[in-house]
């Protein structure tokens, strides 16, 4: 595999972590009323943003820099 794209499997890890965290959240702290569901949506958005930024965004910037400017080491 090319060295430039060696770290591209991290998006799968981000998706797996989002699914696991969401499952645990909804399994053990299940919302009952519509107000609780609204709050749960905020928590879900936070979980997705957390793992996407932690694993996905830095990886995307890293790959874009490597592809756009191939002369830079």
C-alpha cells in the first residue's frame, strides 16, 4: 500500500466508535418523553462530532495536504 494512504482506515474506527457509544447511550439511558429525545439528539450530535473530529478531520487534512502538494516532504 502506498505510504500516503496508509492511515486511511481510521474512518472505519470512527464509525465503529460512534455506533458503540450511541448503542451504550441509548441502551442504558433510554429517553422516554419527547423532551428527553430532543436532549438525546444533542448528545448524539456531540458523540458524532467528537469522534469525527478526533479520527476523521485530522486524517482528511493530512491526506489532502499529501495529495495537493506532492513536492512537500
